[in-house]
C-alpha cells in the first residue's frame, strides 16, 4: 500500500506545470483531457512528481468560488508539503535563482537543513536536506 497522489488546487494548469517542472525539477507524469468540471469547464488530469518518486501531486484547477478561495491556503497558513533533497545547498541556490520565494533563512534542525518556500499559489513547503 502507498499514497499514490495528493491534490493541490491551482489557478492555472500551465503556470503550475511550469513551476513544478521547470522550477522545482519535477517530472510531468500525465497531462490528459478529463471530463468537464461541475461548472462545465474543460478539465485536465495533470500529475507531477519528483524524479524517482511514486507519489505525485494532482494539480487540480479550482472550480467555483469555494475552491478558488483556498488556492494558496490549502494548509491554513502552515507548511503542508515537504520536499526532501539530497543536496540542500544546490537545490536552495537553484530555486533562489529561479525566483522561488523563501520565508526566512535556512536553518539546521535535528532532522536536517530546512527552509520554508512558497509554491506558485502561495502554499508553504519545507525544503529539507540531510542534517549537517
């Protein structure tokens, strides 16, 4: 048993794909047409994931006011997603150069190096590396 995917509500499929693939280095696993939304808008099945990972993120475009209201706030202002990398410093510098917004400075914790960053929608993530 494993967690196959988790949904992340976004404003725009293509901007979200560009962020996760071009900026974070995820793989685009699937981008297929799907049935229409509840409001009869065209919908896509878009899945991205880190290279080599089994669990992906389903990028779900917001459909209606209720979903639009939570874009960027899916975790109520808390860190809700955790991206573990082997080379923290290289990943941090690459992401900074790509314009990723970081909250605070990297710090060392017992579980590893960590810094909070915002995704394309404003959700908070931890970038995690090995302990010092």
